[in-house]
C-alpha cells in the first residue's frame, strides 16, 4: 500500500511547494523508493489550457496529452517519472465530472453535495493508479485559508483517517519573513497559518519554513512549541543558487530523514545523491559561457517559458557552460529598422523562437529568423518558431511574398494553416474550426520519422522519435517543394508523411525548426539532444566572434 504525503502552503503563494515536492520525491527516489507526485489545483478552469501564460505560467503537456500545471514539469525534471493525465486535477474538472454524473442520474436521486461527493472525487483521484508505488506526494495549490482549497483540505483530512496513522503525513510550507527595520525573523505568520490548517482538521507533521535569513535555533524552538511539532521537524528553506541544488540543501537540513521518521521508517542507508552533486558541480563551475537570445511574446513572465528556460540550462550542463538567456520582446522588431534588430541580436551566440499563439509579435519573430539565417547564427525554432521559419523562407527565398499563416487571418498564401484532422492513438481525430478551444489541439506524444543523413538524425542518433505536441496549426505541405528549393529541408515527418515535424537548413551552421516541444522532455541528468546540440553550436559560435 502506498504511503501519502500531503503538501500545503501558508501565509503567501509562490513559496516553492512544487520545488519542495519535487526535491523530496528525488530524495526518496535516491533512497530506493518508488514515487509519484500529484497536483490538486483549486481553480475552476478544467485545465490551464485556455489560460494566459501571464496568468498561470506555461502549460505543461504530458505524453498522454494532458494540459497541466507547470509544477508537473518540476516533478518530471527532478524524478524522471513521466507525468500522466491522472497526476493533475482542478476543481473545474472535479465539478465537471460530478455534474455530468448527476445529469446522467448516476447519483440515483441523491442530493449532490461538497461532502461527500466532491471530497470523494478528490480522494479517488489521489488513490488512482498507486498500486506499484511506495510514496504518493500530493501538492495542494493555493494558500491555506483560500475558499477554493477548502474541499481539498477536507478531502486530505478524510483520507489521512481512512489510510490510518503511519500511512499519511502532512507537510506545510510556510513563510518566516525577515523584517529589515527590526532586524528580526517573525514566526507569527507561521503560527497563524498552522493554526488555520489545524482548525480544518489537519495537523502538520513537518514544517518547511521559507526564509531569507538563517533560522536561529531559538526561533525553530518557538515554531515547534506553538505549532505542535518536534523541533527537528522545523526545516529551514533558504534560497538556493540553483533549483538543482535544492534537493541537496533539503537533505542537508534533514527533510527526507524527518519525513521517514514521521512514517516510523528507519533508513537502512543514506541516499545516493551523486548525480545531483555532479549536476551542481557542472552548474557552479562552468568552463565557459554563451548567450542565447529568446525572441518571444511572453517575456515579461519567465514562468511562461519555464521548461524552455530549464532545457537551455540542461544544454549548458551537457556542455559544461553557463547559458545566459537574453529575453527579447518580439514586438521590438515589428518595424523595418534593421539596426534595432541587430542591436538586440548581435550580442547573441544563438537565437531561439519559442511556441506562441496569435499574430502579436509574429513579424518580429520572422525578422529574427531572417537575421539568424543571413548572419549564420545558430537558430532553433520551436512550434510557432518553426512555422515562422517556413514563412520567412517562403517570403525571402521562395519568392512567395504574401506567405503567411491562417492563424493571423485570411491569406492568399497559407504556408501555415489550421489542422482539422490527423491520425492519433485513437484513430482519425477531427476538430472544427469554430469549436471549443480547450483540449482541442494536437496534444501529447506523437512519433516522427527522420530523414537519413539529416542534421537532426545525427543529433538523435535514430530514424524514429517521439515528442510532445501542443498546437492546432501546421506547415502546409503544398508548399514543401517551393520551400525545399529555397534550401529549407523537411527532415522529419509524421509516419504517414502528411504532417511536417522538422525542418532544417543543411547549408547553415545550425538551423533547426521543430513542430513539437522538446523542452518538455529535457532533464538535468538527461539533457534533450536538440538542446545539447544547440548549446554546443552556440559555444562554437562564441569562439568565432
């Protein structure tokens, strides 16, 4: 039977519950335990798929096509365990399921209520697909005291009782603020937060205290006394130099040992943290550095590109270099001022155009593609970035002046167009042009066949790959011949040969566009080969300038 670790947050949001959960799971994994992490999100959206990146950061996509919270990216990167649809649930999805059942008459005339129907659905989600696991970590989004999270708190209270003592514990992540004017850390917010959680029936077993200054023993003792936990269960959590140093930092503070103690488990041996030590050593002692310009439309919030940011770091780890990311707003390049473009892009050793939706910033991204091609700067186009590489190639090299995407409106030359049907695991999938936006894209892992003797074939070392997608527009193969005459080679296609997956320019130092999102499968201990190769090309470029 799996043991449960419930993780809540108090005082303020953005305390790093997701990173704490991922780090703890990695530490338990390093002790030989089988783990899985799940995320409960209290908001009423069915999933984050229709939410603005400025509202909720990036949408993380799983192999089985779920659009999920970005914390699942942390979970995968830290544990290497691929997330599934069953690992993220929202209040919206819970209520949608319950209302659908009520409309079918599944409740046999009963009055449908938060307790027991909503809480039972939450518990069922927590318990699903756990037979082969030692620990299930369940992170509850939001902050204790929020109205939205109350059903989830009640559900974990019930579940702790149902699985019995010794099979479930609660970790509360809280803030111990430093008041500069007083020169003191203040424990009162933590005390109030724990009191609120306890009033809802959940007594924390371990407290993780985020703080900007070291937590004195006297303050730890005070927190332990007022919050009814052992002093050893008050774990300080100071900022780390890198998120990949966090597992080592938590281990140094005794988090994993305290969690096992709370379960009554005596560790037989220390965890094997050698791979985390190597990652941190590579990060802290690079042998060079490169600058990558990321030309995007959501650069005001880096969480909008969280997985991309981390995949670039992983590429640096693979090459033992520090990657400096230069975030550039694509709208800066919307005019015809070449000097403005050069001023921003000339300092970059490589250029990356990430995924996006809509026309805003599109012309700036096309200008970035042109700059990279004409100046032989390594270029990586992801999803929308591949599409804009094709539009640029059509306009500037294939003589198709009106080349555009139907995403931007009617166009006489739809080099990129809406995909309305494709082959998936469930057979032929169809989408209506004016249908719902949520969950209607080409989502999840799809295979691709690579052309022999291609750049990407040598990078992957294989002629077949599987990568994750999230898009509803595709490059139009009617323009393939014209684009290839302009030097843009289609080096990866769907197995049936109908959907372009990868384009490249063999006459360029490094120019690759992919329709999928390789950043979603990159890990610090297993960098994605495309990112490792891209950063290697940037390093070579840095030695030329």
